[in-house]
C-alpha cells in the first residue's frame, strides 16, 4: 500500500519530484506504508515531510484510490491513496528541501507539458488527479490494461 499528496501551484499546475533512482521517473510526495504508520494519510504526510520538508497539516481529502494489479516483477496487487495537498505558494516552493537520496529536483508545469516527460502510467494518474481536484470528487483508477471488475 502506498500514499501520496497531490499539490499544485497557485495556477493549478501539478507539482512532482524527479526520482534520484530512476531519472526518467516523476513522482508525487509519498511512499509505501511502513510499520507504525497509523493510516495511509499519516504515511503521505510523513513521506512528504521527509522528501520535501513540507509539513502538511490539513485534514485529509481523498482524491484517488489507485489499484495496481500483479504483474511481472511485482507478484502481488498494490493499492494507493492520493490525498489533496492543496496549493503551494511561491513562499512554500522556496522552502522545499529535497532529500537527495530520493529526489533530484521538483517541477511545476501545466498538465499538457507533463505528458511529454512523465511515463504514460503516471501521466494517466496525474490527469485523473487534475480532474478529481477540478470537480471536487474522489475517483478510482485501475492501471490501464488491467481488468476493473
């Protein structure tokens, strides 16, 4: 199980972090639920603080429940919860401190620009999150190509 926070800037542009392990991979602040984490939201908040220095304190608002079916190299199903992180102001962005072992940079850009640099899987997730935030309604995503029933 994983949990993450979805942030945008004041113009509604999505925020993501570049993985230090996979240079082509962009991610949202978050990670796998660890022993001792009370809830998936607690995981998202802890991981966000560790990865960016952002101390998120707002109440949880779920945007996405994400199901990943088993596949080669990952023999069990995985579920993720992505919560609304809200809006990062220019001052918030200036205070970001990345953990260099995890992420090499952060980037904010319009949704259509993300399509050029994100993997198709992560872009699909980002587009769903963008729409969920816009419509103020949580959604469910099953990875493309996987059966949803």
